[in-house]
C-alpha cells in the first residue's frame, strides 16, 4: 500500500517538474517571439515604403524594360529547353555503347533549326516591343529631380529604419530577457523544491549512483510463467562508454532492453539510472511512455518506423513530448505551436543532414531500403536529446560496408552528442570494434563482463557460443 | 410456483436461443480462424437463406426439408462468392479490409433481398412451425417445454457434434486447424489453404442458413436485418469464449442466453429489472470480457517488442 | 537573435516583377490554407439556403425544400464521419458504436429542450458532458481490447446504449417549437445555419489536430504501439482523446439532428441502429479515412446522393433499397482496389494530370537531363 502511495507521489512530483520546465521554456519561446514579431512588423511597414520609393527611383525606361523582359522571357525559355534536349541526346549517345552518331547529328540539326526559328520569332517580337518602348518613352518623360529626390529619400528612410530597429531591438530584447530571467528564477526555485521533494521520496530506498555511472542493473529477473528469460543479471554502464550485450539466440538480450525501457515490468531486481539532472532514479517507478523523458531512447530489432508519414515527420514524432503546447493549443492552432514546430523541425532537419538523409526528408517511409530505415531509427533516437541510447541489433540486415559505416556512426554519435550507448548485437566484428566493454549472457545468466579482449579469451563465453569442448 | 420451477422454466426457455446462437457462433469462429476476419455479413447471409426457405414454402408449396436444403445451398453459394470472388481478387485486402468488405456485403444483400424475394415485403411473419408452436412436453406440474425447442436443440447439438468431429478427425479439420495457427506455414506444408478457406466459408454459410431458419421459427422476420441481434451476440460469444479455441466460442454461446435467462429469472421477483434486462445482459458480458480480454477459455498472450 | 538579422530583411532586394508574381502566389497560398477553404465551403452552403429561402418568398422554386433538408441531414452525418475519421484513419481504432453515440446526443437534446426547457446551448453542453464520460469509458476499454475485437466490443456497447435509452423512454414525441436561436424562434433555416457553423468549426478543429503533433502521435499509435510508447506517446491519453472527440462529434450531431427534425414521434430503435454505424463506416472508407474532404464526399454518397439528386428517378423511388445495394457494391470495390478511398483516386488523378503536362512539355521542348 505504502509502495503504491509512494509511486503516486513520485508521479505527482514528476508531473510538477515537467510542468515547471515546460512553463519556463514556453515563456522564453513566447517572449522571444513577441520581440521578433514586433520587429518583423516594423520591417514589413518600412519595406512597403521602401518599395514604393524604389519604384520611384526607376526611370521610365527601366520600368518598361522589366515589362519587356517578362514578355520576351518565354522565347528564351524555349530556346533553353531545346538546347537542353540536345545535351541530353548527346549524353545518351556518350553513355550508350552503340555509336549512333547519326541520330545525334540529325537531332542536333533539327534542334538547331528550331532554335533558329525561335530566335527569328524573338527578334520580331523584340522589334515590336522596341517600337512600343519608343512610343511609351515619348509620352513619359523622366523628371530627373523627382528621381533624385526619391533616391535621397530612399537612403534616408533606410538609414532611419536601421536606426529604429537597432534602438527597438536593444530595449525590447533586454526587457524580454529580463522578464525571462525573472520568470526563470521563480520557476527554478519551484523546480528546486520539487526536485528536493523527489529526492526525499527516493532517499533510503537505494544508494545513489556515482557521477560516472549512467545505468546500473542489479539482480534483474524476468520470468514469463515458468520461463526464466533473465535471471539475476547485473551490470553497470559507465558514462560515455559504448557497452555491448552479447549472447546466443534466445539468451534474453532483448528482454533485458524491454525491462530497462519498461515494456516489461521486471519480476524482481533493481534498475537505477542517472537522469538528465544527474539524479538517480528507479526506472521501475515510471511508465513506458515516461522513460523517454528521463533520457533513454531506443531503437527496435524489427525496425519500427511509421510507414504512413514522411521521414521528417517520423523524427518529429519522437519529439511529441518536447512540445510545450497543449492539445487545446494544437486544436486551435495557436501561434505557440507554429513557433515550436519551426524550432523542432530545424532540429530534425539538422539531424537528417548529419545522417546524410536530407534527400529523403519528404519521402514516405514506406518502401525505403532497410539500411535507410535503420538510420532513420537512429536519428529518431537522437531527436530526444538522450543520455542513454539503446540500440537493438543495429547491424541486423546490413551488408559489410554498411556495418563498417554504422560502426563509425555509433562512435561519432557518442562523441558528438555526448551520450552513452548500450547495444545488443550478433555481428561480432561490430561489437569487438566498437564496444568499450561487453557483457556476455546465456540463458538469461551473466557469463562474463569485460573489455572485448577479455571476453574473447573467456572460456565460458566460448563454450556458450561454440558448445562445450570435450577434452 | 416455486422458485425452482421458475428457474427451471426460464432456463429451459433459453434453449431455442442457445441452439440458434451456437450455430451462428460456430460459423463466425470458423471464418475467423481461416480468414482472420469477423464476418459482419453472417446475419444477412443467414437471412437470405431463411427468406429463400420461406419463399419456396409459401409461394411454390415446396416441402419443408427441400426448402431448407435450398436455403443451405444459398448460404453456401454466398459464402463461396465472398471468399472466392471478392477476397481473392482484391489487390490490397488485409484483415480490417476484409472486415469492411463484409460490412459492404451487408449493404449489398440488404439491397438485394427486397428485389429477389416477394416475402420480404410481408411484415412480421413467423417461419416454419417445425412441429407445432403450441405443443408442449410436460415435465412436471409447473414446467413444460415446447417441442420446438427440443427439436431445435437436437438439430443444433447434432450439427455442432458433426462439425467438431469433422474438425478433429477429418483432413479438412486438420487443414483448418493448421491454417488457423499459421496460414503461410500451412500453405508451405502443402495444405491447400484456398480450398480450406472456401470450405469454411461454405460451411459457415450453411450453418447461418440453418440458424436463421430456426430463429425465424420463434421470432419475427421483421426486415432483412432481423438476424442482427443474434449476430452481435455471436461476436460477443466468440470474444467471451476466446477465439483461441473452437470450443471456447461455443461455450460462450451457451453462456450468453443463460445469463439472459438468469436475469430474466431475477426479474420475476424484481419487476423493474425487466425493462433493463438487455442492458444488464450486455453490461455483464462487457465486464466479463474486460476481466479476461483473451476470453474465458483462451490463454494469455505476451506482447513481443 | 540579433538586430542585423532584422536589418538584412529591410533591404528591398525584390524586383517589381517578383513582387507582381508574389501577389498571385499569395492568393494561391491562401486558397491552399484549410481555414479559407472551409470558409468558402461554408459560404456556399449558406448561400444555398439563402437562395432557397428567397425562392420561398418569391413563391418560385429555385432550390427544392427536399433538397435542402437532405443537405442538412447530410451535413449532420458529416460531423459524425469527421469524428470517425479521426478515430479510424488516424488512431486506427475501429468502432461500431457510432449509432449509440449519436443516440446519446439526440436523447440529451430531447430531454433538455423539451422536458426541462433549457436553452439550446445548455443542451449542447450537457450532451458534450455525457459523451465525454462515455468516450472516456470506451477509451479505457480500448486499452484492454484491441483491433478487430474492439469493433465488436463497441458494437456491444452500442447495444447497451440503445437498450438503455429505450428503457429510459421507449418512444419520444419531439415537438420543439419554442426554442430561441439567433434571436428568432427556431425553424428549419436557423437550425441549418447552426449546423453549418458547427460543422465548419469541427472541420477546422479536426484539420488543426491532424496537422499538429497530436495528429502525428495518433498516427504513430496506429502504426506501431511500441514505437509510440518508446517515444513518450501515452496510449491511454491519445486513445481516450480519440474516443472522446469522436463521441463528442457524434453527440453534437445527435443534438443537431433532434433540432433539425423538430417535430416527429419516433423511438431509439428506429432512429439509430447498427445500419447507421455501418453507413458511417462505409462513408469514411469510401471517402478515404485520412482526408476530411474525402470523408465529406463519402458521407454525401451515402446520405445525400439519392435524396438530393435522384429523388425524381422513378426506378429508385419504387425500389428504395437499390441505393443500399449500390453503396454496398461501392464499399466492396473501394476496399478491393482503392484502400485510400476517393481521396486516393483524386490524388492519383492529380499525379496523372501532372505527368501528362510534363509529357506535353517534354514533347514541345525535348527531354531534360
């Protein structure tokens, strides 16, 4: 009973912490947006005037030229397309083994004729327009003084506008930052007290982890009815390391992952994690969908990319919990949503760029090759700014070059994103080349933990993989 | 009348419903097992069968058993039509798609029935007094049972036994069971899943026709959707018993009328209950299903991630 | 943020030519914005009614009364379909309880407006409150039972609602004449305007929802519950939301239905039965479960086509079930060959046309590299 009560209290604590964080972020975003939008309005207003003056600075001839340019453009365009067609044919002939130069030559001739024709038509058309221009210029005489004055006015206005923006920016930005600071200090105080409360709740239950440990699994047991999938498994994952979990098929590796991410509630055992605020928490206190907020993200063995939406949107899904706007704000499409959407989209685009997936951003995930889906999953895992990434068989279904690429990528992620990586893998070359430490398990029990070299030398691991060697 | 008498007569009164529902449920289960879909058209297919029987008997003076055979044939043909013509030719048909196609079949058949059958225009008719509506077998001083109910129960029991024997002993039964556990593997092992599925649809159609004909014997055929209640109950029976086994749904189909009868029995003493009888039945069912989503007789499943 | 960022925007580097094309673009963009599309749609709907009223005053038939009333009921069912589209197309939850949900709204309206004599806005709020409770209930059920089973359970739930409403009041005599709406006493025209406004608001809210993180979260939930949960999408929250929204839409439609009927004596069992749920499902499937316009078109085919345009065809008036047959046939065809519904057909058509234009251009100018 007390346990249930405690987890309830803990839940309330977490809700408060999240609400406070959200509110301070939301406040910041809104204040900044207010400054931006007021200045943008200013810019727009000035731009209208500037545009008017700019038109006035043009001579009648210039204005007419623009009209003429527009009218003649179509001829240039068609000539351009015809030329391009010749180039295509040329390229085709170059690349094809059959040397049908004749075809190319006839095409060239035909197209040259076409271009000539176009040029002729164009010349006639230009002539016509020139006549019109003469007539136009005869009626419209430029007033040089007016033009000069507009030029002067334009310069003046531009300078004024710049000055105004500078001044306004200084004051408004400063005011906004002050407001944000005040708001933040208030929420920070509340946050501190909430964290304190949470600490109090958690105290006595377990020893907090040391700074450099991220995840600690202790005596983890997971039974499905009579099946002991994981039995008394313990290991620690240090900060910034790549930790591998290996074992033969059915050893319970994925079950361990599912226990960590709370898809399964472990039968017994302790799962401790140092969350984003460096506070030690018990993962079993959280629901599946709250794990990601603590800083753990994962990929799946059988790629779970949402096929109905584009690659970019797949990344945005990962950020669902990082929007500060509520469902009501979504339903009414309030500005806060648009601002946030832009910020998060930028993040997602950056990540796609980093993964080399920019070209696929608007593609539907349906029908993309397996290697790309795997990359999308990793990008999606990075979307949530995780502290620990859990990769479930990242190399399954990839060929050798792709696997080598993946090894590089994993190391790069660790270095650039400052996170710890826990992975399950069958591909020994990947595990041995990437991992700092490895834990080998068999039938849910730990066999050995150590560096790749130690594991390779270990007798029990060899036995598990190759069978018992009779001597 | 003693309490026991009341209880006994209400329970015996549910016999016809049980016999009808068991057949309908068996049909739904067979189709679910082989095609992985719930057949929403089951009720209407059955209705077509019973309308045919009625048409033949009323307008062509055909003897009853031939009429019933014709009804069964119609059920079989419609079942085969759905499986062979529609499901096999669809380009993108998945489980949900099949479900929706059967819903489309409901609209289609509801539209077709008034075109084809003159009897559909008649309102509220009883079909086929098997023996006689008012003949009773007197069991004790206060308990009597309609002969019709006994006949129904007998027919139903025989059919269920035959289907179960077929399922467990015949080659088709083996095919159905293996298709039910994994269609692709069954196909690879040399079982012609097409034939198995088509046969299941045919048998389901036949079962439906029999059940509707029986149902029309003690209930009115008010319109072409008159089997809807039975169909809804059959679905609920399937979930109640659990789709995992074949006997589960059948037991579920026995349980539902019994629950209804029990509530009817309490309503004798608490009269206000009688207005809320159907509501209570469904609420009880819902609670039972929520308590055991895998069915009363089904195993628990673990989700794989 | 820096001030130079804004100053760089000051320099007017657009040529007058660009400015000219910009104004055309801005009109195009505005037309693509869903809100303006909906407003145009609403204006057309209101103009139809205004024309019909004008005809009444001038004693000529510009638009038939039967046409308008069929249009009104089509719009009412459209509300239900839009809610259902959110449920089926986005959350992947198949429900057959729709008829029951509409029934709730209808009964709430009946009791509020006729028995208790409260303003219509209170009736709407009351119906919403009741349907939220029911929606939450179904949402919780959907957490335990999924997929094909859920459709059946909701079917059972609809039966419960139907029998419960029947037990409360078997037949209802609706006679709503004294309700004040928009400052005038209720009549068919004002209710029609109310229906259009409510429908537009629902369309707008729905389109906002599906283009926001909420809609994406629902899609994620539909496609892969494990991925959704791993990325912080609470199944409970979004399933409840989907069910609450769809029941609310249905209940609103029920309220509108009662107000639109105004005077009739009927019972729950004839008003909303399984066929209603199936028809709504059919409408959503035919139209395309993920597109609001598609769903509207589907509802029109199911409910509007025959009473609005085909009421004069003799064959159809003699055989009223033919249209049921036809819709059944259509549903089967759509599921067999175009699972995306009419929306998918339109999309394919667009692609084909653009490909045709491209081909024509290539023919004229030659192929590009």
